[in-house]
């Protein structure tokens, strides 16, 4: 600000190049007039009266609107006409110059402008009286020649003033400003002609009789009253029009981010101020706003001419602060403002309810003669009230827009925001780059919520969000897709680079998380998809990265790149949902039976019931596929009941044929959530009259050892019924063997992946040995799955495993083939003796 102000002062000083010639011109004209005039001075009493009249009418500026154009005028030409006719020439120059000095002093103009106005007044009247010496009016006031002479003299005053102003503008601001000033000559000449006409009428009346002054005074008083009413009406009309324009503008601009521009510009124009400033302190995620609109400047400035203390005081006290000539109570602040060349200022607090959210202020009423008055305060406070509502609504809309695209807990962009960013990213093709989308699925969050509460789960999610945001490249957009899923999207060189970045970010998330006295290990499964290889739009990429993340869950902590096989399997599962319901309704699912055999003497101790589905179009459907479909479509309980019913029915039939054979049925972990399941099992046992000890329910390790006590009540109720419980696929999860101690189970089944590797991998042999040894110490039976060779059988016998099942004994068979297998494999004498059926030894 300071350099610009110094530049303006240097430019204003150049006005002396116009003022000095005007003074010289006035002196020459006055000297010539004094030489040629027989009586250059005189009539000082009348001159004093006309001086007072000139000073009085030179103060106010009258404004009129004609055809939507505003015209400003003073009445100085009226007493000037009287003086030119009634007074000696140099007396006219003297009183007109003194009247100009009084007027400029009252307006407190700067010295440069003060002396310029005085000089052009002296030069104009000097030329006017010299012109009257050349074209002397007659002594008869009703002579048209006299009118023309006086009109020419006043016109000379106007022309000298106009030329001086054009010269100053041209000198200070260039030729364009000079031409613009010249275009304003027509209204000035028009008002001068009106004033001269009025002056001549008054002159005729006065010279006819001095009593006409009484009538003229009455007429003048009436005109003053009329003008005041007109001026008040015009001011109110202009204020209402400006308020309407302001309200409409802030209503239209409130949604497009240009509210402050529209607000400050119109407030400055409405209040006729040089500056209009908006101050909004920092609030939440909104930074501080301090912007100023200045007359003749396009755009907004970030500098303010007024001190910060005024805004802070208005905000703290919650009231309007006004400093200026009309506001004496703020005299201390007024003295402080004078150093910054601010003559007056009004600061109004902006309110939202009872809270003050900022301030709006205007400074320096335009023109050197204008000042803010007390009448401006109510108007400005009304403007501020509209502005506060508009600003608060704008912030509210901004908050709603932000909340609509951001997650409440982590403050990250949500799925909608990520989708929009992806849509924009895939529109731009860059050679040698791909748009990568990474989906991080947090493992074990449900267990954290159930064990420690949702507040702990929220802390985990927040910490994962912070780590992703801190570890991801600056060009990446990190968001939360919902639940325990986070998305990261950015441009990379290739899919391989995306996989590498995903692994790095997963490692950052896996670091220990410490909450109070608790330390958690959080792992994630990561899916990766890239554009254009895996999709051409955001919807396709999101679908396929979700498939990749789902596939990654099967191997805890892995990173999976999307491939078409994942989608085909997913689509196939989706298409199976309706077919599975029909198959259950029509009894199309079959139950196969796989024998369970003691390893020492090969006696048949039971069968495992396994559901099989032969789809008419897709052929054999893998159990993991239709079980997953049943879980996600709410058909799991029906599927479980179908297998239970068939197994119990066959167990009853075998018992009636003197071949009592226990059965085992697999349960999904989700079934353990159903508190009515134990009651349903009891009903089925009673319906088929099968003893509870002949039923074994197998639950996967991840279903019973999920880190919580949630499945234990259901398991306990099932055990109380007399049902045997087995932990299936043991060894594939992350649980410890010690966790078995707190479970009400009878049996452990070692996963086939370890059993089949015993003969070749010492590590697998060691794992199976440990499971068998510890389980036996806990009093649990051990079943080895996947026994397919005699060598594996011998190793299992050596380590003390009791029971096995696998292709070495039999594949899963339908009921009819199982009966034939009984006849071919079981020794008849073991059946007749009431012993457990024993298989024939196959060499």
C-alpha cells in the first residue's frame, strides 16, 4: 500500500503545473481589467452579502435523476450573475475567489486540490469580468443584450473550470481520462444555463423592487423543503434498489463460490465507500478470510486500510463500531485513523444466531466532501444481516457438500468422491501410465468391535486412515469406501508398480497399534485393479478391485491383482443364487458320505455328510461356491437342515439294520450366531430318534477360534444336548493350540494340506505331530483328513493319530454306492458280532 500511496502523492503534485498557469492567467486578466475599468472596486456592503450567498450556495451539491441519469449541481452561478451585474469587476473576482476558499476550507480538501479550485475560480471570474469590459451590458436589466453578456461571462467561468479539470485529468491519468472529463461538459453547461436563467429572473425581480426578496426567500424556502423531500425519497429509492440488487446477487452467487466478490462490490457501491472489507476468523476447516473491495480496482485485495483492533473490538463486543466526523464518541480511534488517511469507517459484526462469525466494514465515503452519518448505520446493519445469512448459508452448503463427499469418522473422501475422481482420471489417457485402484480390507475389525467395543474399532479405522494418508504418495487420493475398506487411487507406471506400492502400504499398516495399554496387530487384504486393463470406468474398476480384495482374503495379508477368472467365478455365484433356492425347493441337492476309519485296525467309526449339487447347466458346482451363495442370500439354514435331515435319516436306517453308524455334518461359522439352532438340532434328533452322541457337528477353525467368546454359548448348548463337536480344518488359521482348552469340543480334524505333505515335508510332519500330541493331552480325539497313501497312514500310526479319512479308504459316495462299498469293504463277521465294522486289508 505504501509505495502506491507515494506514487499517488507524486502524481497529485503535478496538478501544480495547471494551478500555476491559472494563477498567472487570473493575475493578467485582473491587471488588464483594472487598467481598463473606471471603477474596479467598490460597493463592499453589497459585496459582503453576495459573498455570504456564494459561500452558502456553494456548499451543498444538489442531485437530480432525469431519465435514469443522475446529475449533480451547485447554485453558485445564481449569485455570480447578480455580482457581475451589480458589482465592480475586481470586487466580483475578489468575493468569488474568497467564497471558493471558504468552500474548499469547509470541505477540507488537500492543499493541491484546494489551491487548484481557488485558482480556477479566480481565473474564470477574471476572464468573465474582462469579457464584460469588452461586451459591457446595458444598464437595463430587461435588455436581451444584457442577458447575452451575462450568459457569455458565466459561460467563460464554466469553460475555464472545465478546461482546468480536463487538463489536470490528462496530466495525471492520461488522454483517455481527459476525454472522459470532456464528455461531462454537456450536463455542466446545462446546469449553468439553468442557473443563469434563474439568476437573471432574480436580478430582474430585485432591480424592480427589493421587496421581491421576500417573495424569493419564501420561494427558496419552499424549494428547499421540496428538494429535501425529493432527496430523501430518492435516497430511499436508491437504497431499496441497491438492497434488492444486493439480496438477489448474494442469493445467486451463494452456490458458485463467488459470493464474497458479489457481496463486497455491491456493499461498497451501496454505501458509496472507497473500501468494503469482509473479515471471517478461522473456524473449523475454514481458514481466515480478510478481503477488501476498493473503488476502481477489479477483483479483491488482501490488504485493509483500517487497524485490526476495530474489527476485533466489534467482534468481541458484538456491536457496531463507527469512527468519523459524525461519531464523536470514537474520537481516539478517529485520531488513530487519520494517520492512515482513513477519514471514517463503520464496522458491523456479522451474527449467526447469538454467535459473531465475523465483521463487515466500509471506509471512506466517496468524494472529498462525503462522510458517513448516523443514518448510514441502520442501512449498513441491514446489509450486514443479509450478508451474515448468506455467508452462513454458503458455509452450510459447503459443509453439506464436504460431508456428502467425505467420511465422518476418518475425514477421508468417501466412495462417492473416489468414484468421481476415478471418472475424471480415466478420461485422460497418458502413454506409459495406468490409473491404479487399491482396496485395503482390514482383517479382524469385527472381533475388535465385539471384544473391545466400537470405540476401539473406530480408533483402529482412524489409525489405518492416518497411516495410509501419511504413507501414500502425495499424488494419491486416499479414501474410505465404507466399513473396514479403504481406497487409494493414483497414476503409476504399470500394474507391477501398483502391486509393489500396495505391498509397501500394507506393511506400513501392519505395524503395531498401541491404544492405552493394549497393543494390536492389524493386517489387511489388498485388491488391486488398473485402468485400462481392468475397466474403462469407475464402476467397473470398483467392482473388480472388490473381487480382487475378496480373493486376497483367502490368503490373509496377501495382495491380489484382478484377473478375469475372479469375475467369472463371482458372476457364476451371482447366477447360482436363484438356482440354489429352486434346487432346495425341489430336493435337487444330494448328500454324499465319506467314511471315517480307525487307523490301527481300520474299523469304520462313522461317515461325514457332504452336500453335492449337480447343476443342469453348469454341471458339478463346488461346495465352497454354493455354500458362499447360501450365506449371502439367507439360505444357509435351509442348506444345513437339508444335510442334517438326510444324515439323520440314513443314520436311523442304518441303526434299524443293526449297523449303527455316527454321522458328521459341517456347520458354517454363521450358523453359530443363530441362537435357535441348538433347539432345531434337538427337534431333528427327536424326530428321527437318533441318539445325540451319534451326531458330530464340524465347525471350521476360523468359525470357533475367531478371537471372541461369541460362539461358545451355542457350542455349550450343543454339547449339553450330547452332540459331539469337532474343529475342522485345524491348522489353517492363525489360532494357537492353547485356544482349544476353552472350547467345549470333542474332536480335532487336521487339515488335509498338512496330512498330504507329511511324507515329503518335515515341517508338515512336525505340525501334525504337535497337533496330535497336544490334542490327546487335552482329551480330544484327532481325525486326519486327506489320507491317500499307505506311507501317510504309517506315519500317522507312528505319531499316535487315531482316526483318518481320505481317498485311501473311500471317496465321498452317494447312499446307494455307499451300501455297495459296505458290502465290498467291510468284513461280514465284524457286523454279525456287533463290533464296529472293520475294513478288509487291501494289499
